């Protein structure tokens, strides 16, 4: 069974009169983390209200729907997942009624022992409506013999393993929890007299929230009316942050793991120029992911930077489309070369990663058709050789091109004149990190769990 949570966004708003609207705008800022479904739950102290559906945030919600989401507490979610999983039941928040009342949960990440937990619960009589590992938590909390929700949440998370940034909403409280490794980001901020938690700080910027700090790995925060957030260290922190957040997923204007994503990507580009130099006329990013690294490459190499590929921003991110056919179509729809700028030139094309190789091949073909004399691909991360089990929807190993071809073979497949990757050592140095503090399993095969 494959988890359906994968790479998503979560947000929580506590003690604000416009909670549903702030959750909506926060999800809008986090739309890049998931485009298949969106949902919000709110509480007015007596009842929970939930709206969720497939589609973008702006497609799921309008003013009328937001006005029906009553209360001064809200949690929200945007989702992407694996191919074929398009049931509305698999959208979040996950809502349930149980012996202590009502509860909603949103989850970013992937539980590595989800099947074992699920099978054990089914043997004890649990009935599941979805394949989401988030639903495991609903059952674990409902079946716990603890008397208070805080204790039930702690009891539940001690039975799960893997990556999780969680936000829970009851009728009177909100809870935020991060796994002991801190795989997925989660930040705490203040908005008005209330609080906000979100997957990225770019959500804070949009709603005018003040960043306080990151939720610590292994920490449970409890939000209760009239009190400062209570912190409980459920687990000793053993940080293993997902380095792919810096490579691809996070927005450049976010601070993730206490560092600015734009600056980290620019540093990757500078390191790439040192490790993988090439004589050329211009540095060209694959928009938007390759832009900061291309700026860094240009600055370090002295080769002019040009936005020679234009992007149609009304087309979503191709990496998170469920099928290869849709990814191929969207590449053609969203990227257009500036022929007069490209014709006769030797190009260094900067992208953040190569996963399957099909998108890179389309880009190289497009540039050569536009008249480029040479196309040299440079990738601001190491080869993606292993699948992720902690919440990034990379394919199985047999579909990862770097796991099955040599560098020379990949270069021939994508039809480039040369191909160079950033080394794992230089990537870690670029993000001011040490291998023991980051999860680099997708590049090294060294799994944490």
C-alpha cells in the first residue's frame, strides 16, 4: 500500500476572528506544495465545520463557502499524491466524531509503518474509508485509553514512524506536532492576538504574520484560549531535515529550517559553476525552479545570465502531475524559448533535478529546435538514484533514470552536449549542513528509518 499523503502543505490558525480566510490565503501561498485537492476545517467552540474538494484553493473556496466556516480556529491542507488517487475521501482535513467529541487532522509527510498500523487496527475492528495514513491517527486517538486528547495524541504518535508535520483541531484547542527527525518543515508565527503554524514562512508573509520560530522536531504545541502555546517534548530531537525542500519544493521566499531558500539555491549554483564549468555564451535557467541556481552559476562563472525560456504561469508544476502523459503535455504548454536570443548560442541550462529524464529531453530538443548551437545541462543537485519514503513522490527505483543509466547514458538520452551534477558534498556545504543533520536518501540511498 502506498501512502496518499506525500508532499503537501498544512496550516493552522488559532484565536483569530478571520480564521477561515487566513487559512485560505495561507493555503494560496502554499499552493505550490499540492494542486490536487484543498480543504479547511474550523471550530466555533461547539462544532467543527469542514469543506474540502479536488482542485486548486481558488476552485474549492469562494466567499460564500468561507463564510460558512465559522469560528476563530482553522486548519487547512493542500494535497498532491500518487497516480489514480483522486477520491474526495482522500482529501484533507480528515474529520471524525469520537467519544471525546469532534476532531480534524491535516498531515504533511508519509508514515513508513502505515500498513502495519493499519492492519493491526483492522484486526481490532477498525473500518477505514480511505488509504491515507492520516486516518490511522484518527483510529489510534479514538481507541486510546487515555482520558484527555493531549495524552491520546502523544499515545498515537508513539505508535507511528516516518515523516509527519501534523495539525489537529478539536472544538476548543489546536495542536501542532512534528516528527523527531523534522523531515518536513513546520513554522510557528503570531498573527494579531493569535497564532499560526504553516509548512512554509511564505504563508506568514501573505497574511501579515510574524515569524516566531520553527516547531522543533519531536515537539507538540498545544494552543488553548487565553494561554501561550504549551510545548511538550514528546521525543528527543534527532534532526534529519529533507534536503529536497531546498532543492525543489519550498518557495524561494520562504525560510526553511531557519535558512532562506533563495540564498541556499543561489549557493548551489555557485558551487555547481566551480564543480561543473563549461565554455558557453549564456546561462539559462529552467523556470522557475532553476532561476536562483542559474543566477549563482552566472555570478561565479562570469557568463551572462539570460531568461531565454519563458514560462506560462497558468500551468502547474509538472513534477507533481500524476501521469507521465500529463507531465509531457504540460512541459510543452508552459515553457517557450526566445528564439532570437537563443539562435546560434552555446547554452548552459540550469535545472534543479532530473528524475525521469523525459522533461529534460523535451527542453533540450526545444532549445535545439530554436537554433541553439550547444546545450549543456547542469543540475544543481546530485543524481536522484533512490525513491523517497518520507513524503516526496519520486518514482520507484526502476523509473529513476540516474539509478539505471550512467552519466554518459543520461546525457545521450536527454540529447544534451554535456551533463553535470552538483556533488552531494557540495550540496551539503551550500546549505551550511552536515550529512548527519539532513536526509539525503534520494541521492545516497542512506535511509533514516
